[in-house]
């Protein structure tokens, strides 16, 4: 289960849980650990794509003018 749902460190920034999971996914992926590539190179290859998309959506919802009235999308 992702750290987002379990006890996570206190981080008051927006999208902190998804950010933490995304970082952990990249740093623990075989692309980084076994092959010794940079996390940015692994992102270009398409690893951890679901978390990257979720993080992007969370950050984009902060800029959406409708979210001022509705609030962020549960992140």
C-alpha cells in the first residue's frame, strides 16, 4: 500500500502524499537501482507513469480557477 494512505511524514505542501509516493517509486525502480540511471532518464522511458500523471493532475488542480470554489480534488 502506498505511503500516501499510511503514516506519512508531516508535509504541509500541496500534493505531498503523491509527491512522496512518486519519489519513492522512482528511487526504488530497477531502472535507477540496477541500471544506475538517473531518475529523470527513467521518467523519459515511461516508468512510474501513473504516479507522474496523478501528481501532474494534483498540481494542475491547484491552478484551476474552478478549484477556488470547489476545493482541490481530494489530494
